[in-house]
C-alpha cells in the first residue's frame, strides 16, 4: 500500500537559497515568462514561471524562482 501512495506524491526538490542578485540573474537567463495570478475566492494567487519547459508556481516571486532553480538543477544533472 505504501508504494502505491508514493506513486501519487509529486517529487519536489528542496528550493535553493538564492540572493537577490542571483534571482534576477536566474530570471534573465532561464525564464521565458513570469505571470502574476491575482487571488480570487477560489485561488490564493501567486506567481507562475515558465522556464525552459518547466512550469513552477508559488505564493511569492522569490519562492517561485528558488523552486524553479531547484527543479532546473535536478533536471539538468
């Protein structure tokens, strides 16, 4: 039963810790599109990044970039 449960869980790498300068550099180099999603009664809102075929969403731009950078790093090992 445990294996079945593990197959339903999305693997997410731990977000990287980036400085402000590293975030701006990463956005400029890897990010194709950044979208701010306004909150609605059904959705909390936040940011979505589209970077080299990787879609990442989080509540803040910093959290979104750090998670996207971690996903990109894992995909390009």
